[in-house]
C-alpha cells in the first residue's frame, strides 16, 4: 500500500517534467522508424542456388554439435524445379561428389562421414565480418577455428547410409539458414556413381533466420540492401536498440530520476513526509524502487515495442531479446544506486546527475581499456606497448568495479542466440570468452547493496 | 496518560544549543500553545517529538511511545513551518497520497479529503496543481493535511502564517472544533493574541528553556494593579496616594495604582472618599499575554540579536542622499 503510494507519487513527479516527454517523443519516433522497415524475402530461385547451397562447403562436425567449423571440398549441389508456396520451398537436389580414384569413396560420402566425426586438428583464421564491423572494444582479432580436412577412413566412408546423408543435409539447412524441420528424401532412381538425388521440402524457409531479405526503410521508400533476416534483426536489436537506444534511455532516465530523492530530502518536503507513518529506510528504498520501476516500464515500452513491431514486420519472433528489459533495469539499478547515494549526501539533483554519469563513463572507459589491454597482450609483436601501469590499472579496475561492459556483452550473446544461425554464431567468436553471469551480476549486486546501505545509513541518521 | 511528555530534553545542533532541558506535559484534549522568540527552539521541540530531528539528551514521549516511533505517527497530524508541498500534486491528489501512507481505505481517503478541503475553504481549487496556489492557500492545505486523517494529536507550527484575518478566525474555530472532538492540539506561534484566544495552557520558551508555563489565566493574572479614573475636572491626589505607600503611574485620564505585597486597594479608596473625589472607573488590570511575553523575554537574553525588544536604528547616512 505505502509502496504503491510512493510509486504513484514518483510517477506523478516524473510526468510533471518535460524530460519524460522528450523521452516519449524519442521512443515514438524510434518505434515509428522500426515500424517503417519492410522485409521482402529474396526469390527462392536465386537464394537456393546462389546463397544457400554455396554455403554447404562449410559444416559443423560431430553431427552439427561442434563449436569448430569444418570444410568439405569437392561436392557440388545443384537444385532444380524450385517451387515456392507461401514461405515453404520445395526443390530437387542433385549432389555430385567427385568420385574417388581406385575405388575410394566419393567426396559426398566422405563429407557425410566427416560430419559425424569430431573435428580433430584445427587452424585459426580471422573471422569474416558476418554481422557488423568490429566495434572498438570488441575483439577485432576475432578469430575462429577451422577444422583441418577431417581424415576419413575407407571403412567409415563405406559405412555411410542414405539416412545418414539425409540427416547430414537436413542439418546443413538448419546450420546455415536456421531452417528447422527440413525434409530431405532420397529419390528412388538410379544415378551415376558419386551422384545422389533428393527431394527437399523446407518449411517456413523464406522466414528463416538466414534467408536474405531485401530491407527497406520508410515503407520501402529507401532501399537498404539484401541481408539475412537474422543478421538484420541482430544488428537492430543489439547495436541500435540495446546499444544506442539503451544508452540514451539510461541517460534520460538518470536525469529524470535524479530529482526524486533530492526533492524528497529538500528542506520543507522532508518534514512533511517523515511525519507520516513510514520509516526512513523504507521510504528511501521505496523511492529507489520507484526509480527502477520507472525505467522498467520505459524499457518495457521501448524494447517490448521494438520486439512486437519487428515481429509483425519481419515474422521473426524470438523472446530472448525481451531479456533486455530486466537487463537494462539492472544496469540502471547500479547507476541509480550511485544517484541515490549522492543525492542523500548532497541533496542536489545536479550533483547526482553529474556524478552518476561520471561513474557510468568511468565504467565504460575501464571496460574499453580492459578490452584493448587484452588485445595488446594477445599481440606480442604489436608496434607499441602500453606501460605496465596501464595494464595494471585496467585489469584492477575491471576486477574490482562492477562489470557494466560484461552485462552488455552477455546481452549481445543472448540477442545473437535469438537471431543468428548456428554457423553465424560460430563465427561470432567473441562468444568464446564470455564473462560469467554470476560474476557480472553478483559484483554489480554487491555494489548496489553497499551503496544503498551507505545511503540508508546516512538518511537514517541525519537531522531533518 | 499525557499526550506529550518531555523531561530534560536537550538538543544541540553542533555547537548551537537549541533546547536546554525542556520538560513539558500536554494532557489529552487540550490546546497547548508554545511561545518564544525566533530561534527559541519551538520548532526543534516539535521536530524531536515527530522523529524529524534526533534529540541529544533527555526524554521525549508522544502518545506513550518514545518520540520517533514510526507506527505512532498514524495518530499524529503535523503542519511544519516553511513547508514545501510537491507542486506536481493537486490538493486532492496530495491528500490521497498521504491517505495511502496513513493506510486509509479508498472511500475514507476520498470522503475525508473532500471534507477537510471544504473546511479549510479550498474545495473549489482542490483539483488545480499546488504550484498555482497562493501562500495562504498552501497554508490552508497544510492545515487540511494535518487533520484530515482524524489524528489524536496535531502539531501546528505557525498555523496562521500567511492566512488572512477571516481565515485566521476560521482556523481558530476549526481548532476549537477539533478540540471538542477530543483532539489534542499543540500550537507554536508568535501571534500571542491568537494563542491567548484558544490555548488552555501556554509555555514560553526562551533560549531553549521553558521560562513560564501555566494556563493563560495564570500567566496573565495580576492582582496588584488597579486603573482608576476620576470625574472630569478632578485632580488625582498622586502625592497623597504615594505617601500611603502605593506607587502611581499616570496616563491621562487614568492612573495606575500598584498594590504592594500584603496590602489592599482599600486605603486608596478611603482617601478618595475623604477628599470627596468621584470615582468613574476602577478596574483590576490584567496583563495581556503579550505583556507577559515581552517581560519574560526582556529579562532573559533574547534569541537572535541582543535587541531588547527594540529595533536597531536604521543606517541613516545612506538614506539622507
Ligand atoms: N538544522 C539546523 N542546523 C543547525 N542549527 C539549527 C537547525 N535547526 C535549527 N537550528 C538552530 O536551533 C535554534 C532553534 O531553532 P528553531 O527552529 O527550533 O527555532 P524556532 O523557535 O522555531 O524559531 P522561529 O520562531 O524562527 O521558527 C536556532 O538557533 C537555530 O539556528
Ligand atoms: Mg520555528
């Protein structure tokens, strides 16, 4: 009851300023922009031969479970009679594996056998840019491991059966385009040695994550280009909404909520509220939670709105992105704890805003410095090196300060899992060194607890 | 059980001693007035009782619980001095918010808020934002929020500050009504006339100490002074009366005769009779609370600057230009 009262009061206060309307207008503009996006699937007659089947040269060993990418040379895939029916695509697939000499198995049999095996030896390569140009602070050295051609024995190749081949092909559709439930059936027809015929049915293929879509802005008024659906949504969700959008939301929310507590403790208002039957610590914590609820609703509108609109426009509905709502709230919880602490000590909203944004900036700098330091360490032959103290500062800073950057990285991972195809995920090798959730969340929680405890202690023991 | 009781209550703000051993008791169902100069410590005393300020020493109890107990504040109303209501509320929404904090039901909140705003004369404007209110309107709202939840005790720090004369009369009537409903009221004020009109008991605080305490009648009664007026054209026998041992002060056409300890006015009346003077006016003079107050604080060290109740001369040099 008292909590609801304080919450409603905080809302009334927030709605009283003009900043909230700036925020709402920005949100509306942004959601409007997203709503103006148009997605037009590229025609199957072009995508199947020129894009999808071209990628089949890569595969994931261990029946698709491996983290390492393997290659299969010498197999040709030729589609014919491509039919599209709604989002479903059917075609006949001719697979030509170069026949082996001296009675050796053909390349397709070998590939199928290799697909079932673990990757073995690997080489490191630089990742092609699948999703975006590397951001400063990402690992631009993004490397991925490629399996060296997997040795397959004659017996293993001979043991390959038609069901293994269809399973391999079905897995390829899932790995490259994220098409789940592909049905591949061998055609009952005699073929020359090393040549195989299959009927392929790809359900919901043109709405799959990997399917190229020509993207238009302003309801098709501006042609952006042809990109895989999942990648487009990933970039929108990760970089634009959760990157820029979340940054702006956090800043505006810091400004709006920074006034809550200074207004509460202002001479003249404090006496009024303290004389009510509510304890001081409870009052302060309720106010704090009020601020969090505020950003929670704001991000629910922005992220939820983006998610729904993108879903409606593109047909891609993966709920993982919605995790951004609690994540942003949590990141804000850290900043708002700083704001609360400063406000209780100084009674000044301006001080709260400046110090909170300063704190966020320091965390950002430390996060960037840490990433750079990691890169420099990985390059012993780099043209120059930082002094040792710089490494020490960035490492210690990163260890003892809340992992604001880590939360961001983790959210990127979750977003990627919700949008990218399995093979794109393997290219995003940044994924290999993901911070642990426990550490990232735990350390921030500890900071929040300590700062709030200080604020409560001060608020409890002050006169007036 | 007294509603308020403090004993030897002390408060230091750093090096400033705001309260120096204050002991007061307020009985239920009375109106208690606390007087004192600026900086005497009136507001500090109330703030300690409400838990806004921490006491440094001594005892302070409110409604039987130590001052500052959260739950007890359900039964308390408070109008602070220099209050700053959130401008984004309207009078009605503010009372609704406070009502929720007091745990009132929706129906109670609505009914009592409307009634209270009606009583203080804000009903017409209760839906406009507080930031559009005049000073007196905010003060009226402050009074409404202090009593709308039916508290057992109300603390009012300068309740009539900024309120027009009609409003003041209304507030006095309201306080009498609340008292008649069993509410205890504790008023801080400089407006002695007002306090005199409504209070059952009064305390005078000076420099953080209680210098007088009692009923208004106790404080203002003065048995040893009579004001006399004779018929026109008759001269008052000042010297003869003085010769009898009664000090006289003249302020035409009246003469004040002071009666020393153990004597009565009778010898003076006999003298006038003997001299065949006709009496037109004979009154035992009462002091106003203001007289008592000024006397008290003049004898003590004043609270702010050492002004002794007089204004310092204005800097005239500049004004001459
Ligand atoms: N927060 C504070 N910090 C320091 N000193 C204070 C504080 N509040 C009050 N004082 C000092 O305590 C003394 C008593 O102040 P208080 O406000 O109780 O006086 P008052 O009797 O209510 O005066 P007024 O009639 O002007 O309202 C004053 O000397 C004042 O300067
Ligand atoms: Mg005062």
